[in-house]
C-alpha cells in the first residue's frame, strides 16, 4: 500500500505530495512518537501500577475474577501491570498495528502470553461473546488515552462506547476520575500570541502607528488547543487573577457522555486586572478515594512537591474571546464548553441581583459555539508568529536596517509570508512597495485581511500584493520597474526546520531578472549555527527505556531506533527550546553561510570540522539555528539569544523552533583539561534545500 505524504519543498516553498511506501508513515509515527516519553514518566507509571493493584485487589475481595480491558495498550505496559497484580485475564486493545505487534512481542518476552490477549482493533470494533474478541465483559477498565487537553485524543467517545458494550456495570476504572483545573490570568506575553498589538515606527516624517483592524480585536481566534510547558513560563510573565478552581470532573467508572456540554463555576478575582487567559491542567485519581493522584499542576500551584517532567502531558493556555477588566472581589462566571474533543472558555460578569436560582437559565444563555477565526489573521499567523510580530525589539532591528537601505526612489519587493515589512518599508519612505507571499498562495488567500488592515491604517493603494509565486513573476506585475531593494524576514509558513526559510534565497534566485544591477538584498546573508548541548529533560523523548517498572520494554526501544534510522538518515527535528532548557557544552559555532546577494549555487554547500566540548556534561545532541544578517552590522537570531558563560545556560528565541539532532550515543565529557571534540559533517543540498548531517563523538 502507498500513502501520500504532504511536505513543503524548501526550494519552491510549496506543498508537494510525495508517494511513500506504507512503512514511511509508520516509521515517522514511531520515530516521533511519545511512547518513549511515557515510558520515562516514572510518576505516571508508578501511580498507574498502584491504581491497578488497588483495583485488582478490590475486585478479588469481592470474590470475583479480575477481567481487565486495557484500551490503547501501546507497549502492553498497563496490561502487564494488571497481570502481575493478579488479574485473571487482560484484553489489550491497540488500534495502531505496529504497536499491537510490538505489544505481542513485549508481552511474550515478559512471560504474560497466557494472561494477555492483544487485539489489534479500535476499541469500538471490539466484539464480546463466545465467538467474539472478548469472552465476556471486563470488570476493570484501564486506559491511558489522555492528551494535554485531557479529551483531545478521543477519550470521551471511547469511554462512552466501552461502558455501553465492553465493561460490566459497576466496573472499576483506572484512572477512576479526572479533574480539570483552571486559573484566570493576565499575561502580556501570552496575550501576544492571540492579538496583534500596535506597531510603532519612527519615520523621517514623524511617528507612525500601525494598528490592527477592529475585526481582529474582537475575533475569538482558533479552537485548537495551545499546549505548552507552562513550567518554563517565569512567574514574572503573568499575573494570577483568581485562585485555582476545579472546572469539571469525569468519573470513568460510570457511563460517560461525550455529547457537547458546558460547565460553569463562580469566581472572585483575588486581584484586579485584565482577564485574558485561562490556564488549565488536569489531574487523575487512580483510585476512588483520590489518594493515588497524578497531577499536571504547574510549579506555583504545588511548590513543595517534586515536579515530574513530561512532554506527553503539559498544560493548556486558553485565550478568552476578548480581554475583560475585572475587579478584585467581584462575582464572575467562567464557563467551559466542550465538544467530544476540545474545550473552550468564556467569562461572564454576574448580573446585578442574580442568585443561584436562575443558574440553569444563565448556563443556557452561554454560547456553546466553538471559537472560529472571523478576522482571518489567526489563519494567517499561528501563535508563535503573533508573538514574533509583537516582539518590539525584533521589529526595531528590521526598522533600523530598512532605514539604512531604503531611499526615496526605492522600488521595494518583499518576499515573506504574512509579513509587516512592506508596511514598515512604506512608512520609512520607499517610493513603491510590493509583496509576494509564496506559501499563502497555496494555502489561503489573505486578501480580505490585508484590505482590512490597509483600510484601518489608510494604506489602501500604497502597498501592492502581487498574487503570484516568485517564479512566475512577470515584468508587468512590477509595472516594468526593476527592484532596487529586495526584502524578506525571511519567514514562510511551510517551513518546518530553521533552514527551510532559505526558500527566500531560492525566491531571490527566481526573481533575479527583475532585480536592478545595484539591488540591495535584506537580509544580505544568513548563517547556520550549531552548539552541542546537554538537555535538562528533552533527552528522554528519544532515549531508550530498557526496563519500565520491572517490565522489559526493550523491543519498543529497538523499534524506535529502527524507525529513527529508517533510510539510514537520521534527521534533525524542530523543537521550541525556550520550553526545553539545556546547557551548552560547546561554544556556538557558525557552520555554513548563505550569500543572498548571489543566486543559489548549482553545487552543494558542504562543511566539516570539529567542535570542542568545554564543559562537563552529557552531550545529548546538537542544536542548530539560523541567523539573518539584515545589513553588515544588524543581525537577528532565530535561535540562541544569550549564553551565560559560567554555567552554559542558554536563552532561546521564544518565537521560533530550533533544530535538534539527537546523538544516538551520549558521551559524558569530563573536565576542561581534557577537552573532547565532536566531529561533524554537514551538507546543504541546493537541489533539495535540505541539510544532511552526521556527527562522530
Ligand atoms: N497504554 C500505554 C500506551 C498509551 S498511548 C501506556 O500507558 O504506556 C495510547 C495508545 O492508545 C496509542 O497507542 C493509541 O494508538 C491507542 N488508542 C487510542 N485510542 C484507542 C482506541 N479507541 N482503541 C484502541 N487503541 C486506541
């Protein structure tokens, strides 16, 4: 069987559909999966084991046989825990075939083949009866089907079905219940991910302020969850306006309803401020009494308990439809609405004289419609991109450099997706400003948004959006004028890895015939930088687990390793490193440069060398990022922002993902007197726009 995989081609900026063998998809799935992270999640594993033991013994105490249904068995871990705890039989359901196969092997290797039956089906396809997949209904329901938003992986419909068809009434469930918690906060940093703030430009002829159109101000944004490692958000970046409140609970031992519903709680702000964001996380009680509790609460909620790092469950940031000023002590209602797979929030002020009696009425009045972007900006810009556009110090760098290169007779072309550079260039006095937004042409036509944007700022007819791809640009698009200043951030929405934004270079090459002989290109060049790091935690997601709670899961480790080495080429992967602390073990090193004043060469750009390890630590991998040299003396980094030298603590650009290449073996470097080096080879293939790399430790 063949599958089609969508991938952006970094040399054309557009999506291409490649036919791939069946294996490709599944190797990608395994290689980038969260299985390793889950197996390393000690806190989760220990508590599941405790909860399972307790459930089995409750059933046994009642004199019943313990029959377990484990939905989404993955490696078979939870079923093996149940079998060890004395369960009489386990039905381990797994829909993903490669995982079901792995579970069979792992169960066999651990000696549980007679107690555990692995069934490669979606749970809703499982049959019960003498000829069915299961002989009888189970009396213990074990699952781990949760994502950061709790219900995003379809836990509710799966439970609903299981209670109807697969388990007995009054069954035990591990976990027994889940509770979702919320806290109302004000945070300029996070609010910057949802709306565009006015952009201030100091032009020759005075101060200009670029304002977003009103449609954007009141737009509810996107329904998709924003999940982050909230523990990396310093407390100085937000202010809590309420206590932590229980929003809703789900009891998994009783029939579960997945149909859309709302939950409402009353809040009294502990502080006056601007309500913008609802932070949310959940916990699960593994037993009915709630003694065995596994919590995703962030650092400020449980300051005394040790935090378990995990990437498969983080915390959620929900953006209120609009900012709401709130006063300490006033009565507020926060409503959570959910459908089968997602949750969203609204905030209401309690009306004068309102009491509990018309509670139901109030609840019904709440709009249950899921947020949909009406202004189109949320389709054009994703959350980190909003953050980037709102980053004033970054904008200042672009303004400074534009001011250096623009002249009153400049004919300027901007090639970047959803960029504000054309507006800046206009304010800074360019005679003619035009722009091309390559990826957006394939994905979405943002004309209406730009028109609203230009209208709000009286910029109609000042900036021309050329609706074509750079390769198809004709002299008539440019009114037969040559371009004297070519600018780009560069930023393209289809880019996955940092160097994919080198599409700017390809676009620059494609428009060569339209460039004046003395053209200025901004950025004039880019460079790829690299550093060897020790991660505080991120290493777990790609590191073998071996034995998990006494069970041998090496088969899974091997499987991940095979998938990572599929086609013998390991790849770098994108991660936003502000969420994943690391310390540098080497100096940052420039490894490749790309000269935008020239066209993309025919030949590959290769380099090799070695980088010295300067600090003691475990080298987990190399981090790579791009820096753009806007002019000779102004550069912006999409990676490392600061390095504090004694400890090697790194500060990363908070709006960008960096590339991480995990080493397959980790070396521990010793003291400085005996510096070890890591050798590298890198090859930028100008035909594909990809960078292949290899490291020797
Ligand atoms: N139980 C394992 C793995 C959890 S990951 C552990 O705790 O370590 C969740 C797994 O459930 C994934 O492998 C996914 O493929 C599977 N899954 C999710 N919903 C399912 C369903 N309704 N039926 C069968 N498998 C499901």
